[in-house]
C-alpha cells in the first residue's frame, strides 16, 4: 500500500471511528481532554505504521487498543499507577494476554454505552450552550476547530477557547463521564436534544454570513440524531427530533437557486424534494407517535409533515398546521411559536387573522431585533393589499438580518411588493 493510500485510509477510519475511540477512552480514564489526547496519539501511530504494515482488519479496534496501551503506559509512569489500574479494571496480566484477547476487549459490548456517556457529557447542562455546541462537534462530529469556526462564523481562537473551557469545566467540577441517573434523564436528554437541534438549525437557516444554508451542519446533526435514536430507541422525542430533521432536510435541494439565492417554501419545486428523506422522516414520526404523546420536537415534525405530504402548496393542510402550532404553544409557550402560528392561521383563515396574531407580538422583548417578525408582517400586509406598509416591513427585516442572502431577498421583496407568504 502506498503512503498516500494508507493516509487516506487513516483519514476515512478516523472520521468514522474517532467518536467511539474517544468514548471508550473517556470511560477508561474519566477525563475527556485526556481521552482526546490519547486518541490523537493513536492516530499519529496509525499514520506511521499503516503505510508500512498495511491497514489492520479492524482499524477502529486497532486505534482503541493502541490508545488504551498509551494510557496504561502513562499510568505506569505515575505514582498513581496501581490505583489507576484498579479504577479501570486492568492489571499487569492484561498486557501479557494474547493479541486476540486484547482485540476482543476492544470490541466488547461497551460501544453503545460509551458513546451515550460521551454524548451526555459533552452536552452537560453545566456547560454554556456555546461550549456544548463546540465540544459536541469536536468530539462526536470530528470537526476541526477551524471547521467549527467557519460553520458558526466566529474566529478560530474563540472556538478553541470554548472547547478548552468546556473540558476544563468538566474536569474542575469533577463531572463523571457516565449516564445520568433516571431522575435526571429528562432534563439531561432535553439539553442533549437542544444541542443537536441548534446545530441543525444553524445549517438549515444560517443566522449570519453569505450562505443561506450550510448543508454540512444539517448532515452532522442528522448523523448525531440517528446515532442517538439507535442508542435510545424507546425515547419518543429522540425520534421526533430525527423526524423533524429528516423532513426539513428533504427540502434542501430546492431551497436555493443555482446562484445561491433563497427560494421560499411556497415557490419551491417540490419534485426536487428528497422523497427518501421524507419517507424516513415520516417513519420516525410514526415511531415517536407509537411511543407516546408527541413532545415539542414531535409536534414540530408533525407540522413539517403537513408540507411534506402536500404535493402542491394548495394541498397543504393549513388548518391542521394551525392546530398543531396551538398545541406546541401550549406545551412550550414562545413568541417565535406564536409568530409561526400567525403564518399558519393567515394561510388557513385569511391574512387579517394572521396579522392580528403578528401584531400582538410587536412588543415582545424576545422578538426585538428578530428579522422574521417584520418579514411575516410584510407577507400578511402584502396579501391584504397594503403594499407601502409591506415594503416598509421588508426593509425593516433587511436591516435586522445578519445573513447576506436573506437581506437581498427582503430588499427585493420590498422593492417589488411581491406576495410570497409563508416561512422559507
């Protein structure tokens, strides 16, 4: 095998296996920072050895085993070696066992639990949201600091500091790398799902920058959602969030023109929607419904399904959507939910009804500076024939948004006075 081919193999294996390797090491050493360092050491070893010896039969197990040996060597060099060996359940005999026995140990049935422990720890409520996002993408998404910085349009040193602070907080607070006890599971799961949801949303509708969407972030969030659904198959909200992401992602091919300009929902060519993702999303939604009452993510998935099931905009069940938004508002009261309900009500019962709801939100502190409020009002006013007021609202929306593509869209609509109802 050539050196280039071996290095490509290492890169591919690392992309797939790094989270599992770090998770196994974190269980062993109970320190995420140290676990990541040991995994990186194993990666360097692979880059050195695989070009000479070839790619092993089970490269993920090789990386895990190599990193575990590095950990044992580190512990041996410390005064606490014997204590650490007892903590991790290893002793001198382990190093004298056959290579096959060691390989079996690397392939034991801890993988699922290890990943779940790592996911819950990276998304621990003790960390600020920014720290949870960065640490999750670093450990579980295998994104570099530079990639995370580009995705969220922040300086690379800022992302590095967030990751370092998150690791330090976990260590300083002595937060164990373990599954939360049953009593804490709902709150901890909510924190975890929020992180995945925020990653997806930033990809689906970028809050700033020159790009309307960032598909790579959507893909990463869906991957994490699928992993979580496999690890927690009986949790309805896990399937609800996965359903929401799958259905929303089905629209990505139709959301932008070839030049990158945004295309709003009701103007999209629905033949370009990904039907496979829609089927997968609807299946995940059915699974969530079978497991119990829909929660916030499940209800949002049910709303997205109203669009996915409609072959044309006219076939959309806006009345059902408005009712689902009312349920969502009852479950998780939010001005943003109410703003989305205004759109659905405006489509189901006329723009005047929708405008009443939107107008009631104008003094909401949470919506001050939120570009979608004037954008929604602009839609509704335009449909009522109040063109000048609509144009003023679109100009206001253009002033508030930090996304260049969205700004151009709002300015075009302000100038043209066009009516394009509905959220993108």
